[in-house]
């Protein structure tokens, strides 16, 4: 379980950025280029993204966090 902590952290960060931006999960999924259902499962912790998905989310969080500050 501890090995999943970095994934949980980035998912929490992504959810927080989404809320701060005031966008829906559908809009976020479109920006990421992933199916809405996949993003929903990631955000609800039912699944964790694999390597490419983690890279997408991490880049999205970094890109949009900068715009909020």
C-alpha cells in the first residue's frame, strides 16, 4: 500500500486543481485525452494510472498549478 502513496498524492493534487479551476471531470478528461470513466476511477481511487497515465496527470497538475498562482 505504501508504494501507492505517490500515486494517491498526485491524484489528490489533480482533484484539488480541478476544483480550483472550476472544471468538471468531463472537461478534465478531455484535457488529458483519457476517457471520462477512466479519470473517474482514478479520482475515486478504484484504480491507479500506470506509467503513461501518471505522466499525463503529473504534467497536467504542474501546468495548471502554475496558472493558479
